[in-house]
C-alpha cells in the first residue's frame, strides 16, 4: 500500500501488507505501486482530492464509484478541479446493493 501524504514517516508493517508513505505526490506513489505490482492491476483509493488529482493527470483507466443515498450538505465536490483534459466516462456496469449503488466506468481520454 502506498499512502500519499505530506508527512514523512517510516514504512508501517502490518500482517499481510506494508504501508509506504510517499511525500512527493500522487504520480510518484502510483509509479511505485505499478513497479511493486509486477504487472498486476493497481487500485487507487481515496477521497475527492486524490481522485481529482488522478483524473487531472490522466492516471485512471477505470473509475468505480460507490454512491450511498445520503445527502451531507457539505464537503468536497468530486467533479471540481479535474482539468480540461478529461473527455468522457463510458459506463461499464451498475450494481445495486443494500443502501449503495456501485457505478463502474471506463475512462476515455
């Protein structure tokens, strides 16, 4: 696991995984994750800011959104600050769940 952060710290070892803290940005963290994955898929998790950075940098092949029917009234809007290079989301599938709808998109640049 590669964690994008502003605070330097030593890797944290837990049973089954190591958390590596990356302070030089999202692109550096993804590059390290791709190298560590050795050809396997790399997944990005995070809040709106991390997703916005990945979209703006053109780093996503797919986007999986998990929508819950809760109106918070405040927070960071996901589609703000994504830059002009974003083109289109191609729907792959929608999976309804108990209290959540899973939306899967292919990212077209």
